[in-house]
C-alpha cells in the first residue's frame, strides 16, 4: 500500500518539493546523495540522505493541524537513528539558499 502512495507522491510533488529536489538531486549539495519520497519503516519521508541518516521534511499548511502526528513521526524516526530537519514550504520559496546552508551544515556535522 505504501509503495502505491509513494509513487503518487512522486508524481504529484508540490512546487516546494520540486524546487528543493532540483537543488538536492544528482549530488548537487556537497556531493551527498538524496532520495525523494522514500519509505522508511511505516512512513514516507520527503527526502533522505541514507549515508548521513538525515531526513528533510517540507511542511505546508496542512501540518498546522498535524503537529502531534508530525512530532510522533519525528521521534520515531529519530529513535531509528535518523536526524530530521523540517522546513515550511514558504521558507523554502523565500530563502532557499539559507535552507541549503542549514542542510549542508547538518550533513557535515558527522
């Protein structure tokens, strides 16, 4: 079931997801490989760098109502050894360079 939904998410990416993917794909950020819309356990994450165990989540307006679920999901993924960074779609479109700097800094921490 998750695999079908994963494909749907890839086909129907939001403008913010498309934009960030264009900046992360093909090792464009510090030569780190990212995958998009990946199934991890029982969740689908927006972007993940398995090498550094870093997950990038983009949040739109619907996440105002899902804060409790998002926190649960983040805690679970962190318990599995991942680090999770969350960004609002509006921030990505407003200052992508700053967001990429934050992601790269996190990638270089380890």
